[in-house]
C-alpha cells in the first residue's frame, strides 16, 4: 500500500493531478498485468472514498482500520468523515 500512497503523493503534488484523474490513474495502474496489490479490496475501498472527496491517505488508513475497535487521529475532519465506519477518537495535540 505504501507504493500506492507514494504514487498518489507524487501525482498530486509533483504533477498536479486533480482528484478524479488521480483516482483513475491509480486504478489503471493497479489493473496493469504484472502489478499485484497487497490488498486489492482495501485499495479499491480507499480509491472509492478518494473518488468521493476523501484524502487518499486518510481513505487508505481508514479502510485499513475496518474491523478495529477504534481509530485515533489528530485530524478532526477525518473524525467527522469516519463516523460510522469505525469508532473514531480525536487525540488532543
């Protein structure tokens, strides 16, 4: 998953890809013959959420937290979005 996360960061910050194009590019990359994802379902969920406007890194972390009893973050926006997916706790800075 770290390769997808790094690819997203480079495409967004280095090449200025907008969110929709970025999600399509990562999906296309993941579908190439010879590319194997560590957890295709987790990646698909994170890309779905990123396509709906969630930051990809946040989406990836949140998708990985499914099944956990709680997820902690300093990010209040993520806490609002994550409600209903997993119990969310916002840590005080």
